[in-house]
C-alpha cells in the first residue's frame, strides 16, 4: 500500500526532495499562495525527465514538453500543479529566499 503525506505519496515526496537536492526547483508565482516543482533538463536527459514525470504525473496537468533554451540548447521540461504540500517544502528549502 502506498504511504501518503497530504496528497503526495511518500514516493512522490521523496522524488521532489531528491530533485531539490539536485537541480530541480520550486517557484511561487506572484499573487499565488502555493509552490510548484519545475523539472527542466537538456533534451539529452529526456529519459530521466520522462521517468520523473511518470512518478509525478498524478500531480501534473500535462506532460513534458520541448522548448528552445539559451542558444542552441533544447530543453525538456514539465511542472507540477501548485500544492500546499509543495509549498511546505518551499519553506524548508528556500527559507532565506534561495535554495
């Protein structure tokens, strides 16, 4: 049985924390209350992004998409929905405004 924390499963929470320990990041849009996770990698990391999305898809509105990055870089990214549980992680990881 899946252990849940709020509306995140324990696995999803662990993946988000692991992403934050790496290069994942959380954002709160101005005039909004809750944070969301953005996973943004080079297209060469597509397999990893797809795996991460599969683990988090129940808290995402849409799947990963390609976009032009800086210069010739092609990025592959997705975001989660804004959620109170992610906002709590934002408060921990960005306590002084920076990760």
